[in-house]
């Protein structure tokens, strides 16, 4: 009898934990997956990917246990300049014809302070996978007027595009590159808890 009760209790605790680790959906009206990179060493070009899918699981009471993965449509890149966007989709950069998506899949999350985390995961661009650490801020839960549970977060990281095969580069006379090697990733998401 004790063994049966212990087994039932274990299953009950597992079910409770599973219920807490809810799935969240991205509110794309209030979210953006963007990047920033230096141009000619003196200005910053900003862009975003407007089409993506993401799966996020976490318990607001234990946000350090969060996990998520995302698939981004490379062809949705927008820097508000058609000529530049076409070049970015070409083999010089993303080679969107052969590598139409890039992905991120988290592996671990470490709580640094209240509302601050480091999330380590695998980023794949042009078929090349590298480990990247995202600095995440937020994940505080609120309840909207209509009763929807919501949270939001900002995640940033800086990567070297050369590590992912985006190798096109031209030097300028005064030193530096037309397009800098270091690219800042800026992700801003608002999330709704799935009912």
C-alpha cells in the first residue's frame, strides 16, 4: 500500500510540475527579432526578421528552468532598403536560397539576479552551428485586463558573422570594414500563456 501511495504521489508531483511549466506563444504585434551592425565604422545599420516561429516553455515561479527554440525565415530580412536586403540574402551573406532558415535552441538557463538570466544555446546560420549566450532581462508576469497571463523579455548577444560563414568583407581606405564583423542580436518578445 505504501508503495502504491508513493507512486501516486510521485505521479501527482510530476503532473503538477508539468502543469506549471506552461507553453507560451509570441505576441508578434509587440515582438521583434532584430540585429545591429556597424557600417563604415561610423554608423549603425539595424534590421529585423519579420517571419519566425518559436516554442517557449517555462514556469514564472522558476524562470531559470525556461527552454525555447526558434526558427527564423531568412527571406523575411528587412533593413528598409531593398538593394541591401537582396545582397544580405545572397551567397555573400545568408545564402537564403540554400539556407532559408536559421535556428536557435536553448540548452541551459542560469539566473544571475532577479529578472536577469544567461541562456546558452545553439545558433545555426548557413548550416553552421555555434554556441551562443544570450543575456536575458525580464520574464515578470502580469495579467492583462481580459485575464490573459503575459510576460516579456529582452535578449541580447554579440556574434562574429565570420564564425557562421558570412564572410563577405571589404576594407575602407581609412581602416575598418564596410560591414563590421561583430553583429549585435536584439530580441524583444511579449508572450501570452497558452490556455
